[in-house]
C-alpha cells in the first residue's frame, strides 16, 4: 500500500485462498490486458477468459503468457468446457488446457444438462490435473433451484475435488443468486452459508451493490468473481473501507 492508515482490515496477501478477486476478461486486447496488469495485478488473483471468448481471441497464447508471467492464473470460461462436452470432446479440452499450460479449470452445467454424478466425475478428473472451480446454478432465469439443492450440489462438488464452488450469476448479475433486477436473494445466500463454508464459495458479483452486500456480510476477504477489469481498484478500495459505501465498516468507534 502507498501509505499507512490505522484501523484497516487484515486483507490477506497473495497467493490467497480466501479474499479472491476473479476478473472476467470478455475480450480485452493484448495491449489493454497489458495495461490492466500494470495497474491492478497486485489485486487480481485469477482471470477468466469469459464464456467461449478464448476460441475467437486474437493472440491468445501471447495473452495467456502475459497473465501467467505476471503471476496471475488464467482459465477458460465454463461455457467453453460445455461446448467441448456437448461435442464429446472432453479429452480435447484436457489437451487444450495442457497446450496452454492452464492449471485452473471451471466445470459448469449452466448451458447444457449434465447428470450431477457425471459432472462430479469431470471435477474429479480435472482436479487431478489442477485447480477446479465448479459452478452451481443455472443461466436460465426461469430455472429456480431451491436452497437445499444449492447446498446439496455445492457439498457434492467440493467433495468431488473442487477447490471452490462458484455461485452462478452470469456476467449480467441477474440470475442464480440474484433476482432479475440484480437484487441479492438474501435468504438463499444466508441458508447456503449455514452449511457451506464461506471461504469455499466464490460469489459472482459484477455490480457494485452486489459486491457491497457480500463485503458487509462476510468482510474484506470474501471471494468475489466476474469483476470487470476497470473495477478492480475500486473494489479493492471498497473491500478495505476506503469507499463511501464501506467507510464506517471497519472503524472502531
């Protein structure tokens, strides 16, 4: 940090297993990615190449190398893995990850239907090769999953080898743990937390109000994902009480 302030929350240092900021790269150019790293690398724990953008991203290898050389792990969006699965190309997906030295992988079933035991099988196989995020929740706003089912799925996927479970929200932040308006389904979140440790959940929270909710609920070291590259510094300031919304959160009055 640039100077000293008292009464600051204890923000875990990188490499973190709690307090993760996952950034979604939806198509930054190579130069934009370079500028992003120069500005925010100390506050970024992992970058997701959103949905299937890796397939059409120019200079993909150079971009992945750029992130990795800065000590920032990169992984392909879960939608890309689903695209491989629906085409019976799971082994090709593994080969792709190895080709690009991708050590983080996401297993999701937001776009296709996968029997849950089969999904857990993919998690188990990939966890032997690297670090797995498994995503729980549907991208279909009409598909409402009851809280007990969220808990059941999350528990099974952690047991299968996932390092973290991702609570689905899409990049728009309007499904899964959120209502169509973007409002947090608070009852769902709090019920999940009665059974699943908060440090094992990465909450997709693309919007400021959503980020604020989880910081107020779980503190500076809550795991947050789908953060826009341009919002990383603002989020870090909010995490430590240096934004109006959280200004009083960590002060001893």
